[in-house]
């Protein structure tokens, strides 16, 4: 039993920044880029990666199942080099099918998509985290109802993968208000800090799992919640991570806190 726990993979929630900008050496993304390029250094090389992306929503959990996923440039208005980026990591159809079965066993509908390419929520952070692109990746969608409890339950169903050498990564943003990112309002940073403080306290406090789960389920009651997330698709990958990560302890560690476009953003790890 101790050997299993010693080899258990962590769970990561990472902010992926704005479009392809972390890969274009944008000055605003300097802190985030440094984090993404170093975050996996202390982690054992995974056998595969399951990445929950904020940029894919389906009626049920959907998993990329192509052995050779392409690239989806799901952004616009960037320089030509943004549309030449590649990330030729292989897919893992067998793992995708296994996950679909794991979810079904917990009463969560799931399906496979052999056509889905890697969107920027996947290839941007992974190109910095694992630039060799030699680790198989299964990309996972959100469920478009955006229900917090559902996404926590999805994460709980994924938890056994951690003992199989699979790294679970949630790719979103702890703060995601597009108007605020480009606002001259001097209160933006302090308002984002209020939600960031609540989120960090909720995830890192020494309380039982049930209390943390309740707080995350009712995240809209947090200070500046709807200012920080007018729509919650960038937050819910974190709920999946919590579900997958809390089996030993509900506590996470904040492993990144920085400024992005005058707002506070954070990353977290469950070990």
C-alpha cells in the first residue's frame, strides 16, 4: 500500500493564459510562462496525461480518442506564427476508452471523439510543460451544463488513474473576465485578489473534504465570484482536479500566484 501511495501521481490545475500568448513571449505572460516551464520538474514522468480543457464543452463528458490528434487554432487575431504552432504528442485511444468505462461505472455518461484535435487549452500549457511532446495525451471536455457537483464527481471517478502513472491536469484560469483583463479600472486587481484569496483558502485549508466540496459547489457565493468568472468554464477544470485530488486529503497547495493583465491568478497541486 505504501508503494502505491509513493508512486501516486499528483493532480495539477494550471492557468493557461490568453490564447497562444505564453508561447509568443508576451511580456504579460512572463511569470506564467516561467511557472509552466518548471512545474513538472519535480514530478515523475507520467505514462500518460489526461487534460481537462476549459475550451471544450459537450452534452456529456467527451474524450479525444485519435491516436494522432491534430491542432485546433481556436483563437483569432494573432500573428502568423500563432497558426504554425505544433504539438505532435500521440493520443491514447485505449486510455480514452478506459476512462469512458470508469465514468460509466459511476453513472456518468461519456463518449469518445476520434476527430477532436488539441485546442489551445491543451497544447499551449503542454508545449511548455512537456516540450518533447512524447507523452500520450487524452483531452477531456467539460459538460456544458457547467454544474460544479458534476465536475467534482467526474474528478472522483478519474482518481484511480493516479495509481496508474497518469497525470491529471486541469487547464483553465482561476480568474477569467475578459473585460477586466483589458480594463483601466484601478479596482480590478484588488477585486480579483478577493476571489483569489477565497479560492486559495478554500483549497488549502485544513478542513474536511465535505466542507471543501460544499464551498466549491457553492463557489458563486464567494467574494467577487461573478466578477472573477462571468461564465465558469475556466474555473470548472479546477473542480475536476479537486475531485481527483482529494482522495488522501482535501488540501491542495498553491504552487503559483502571479499577475496576469493586472489580475491575480493562481495554480494548485494535489499531492
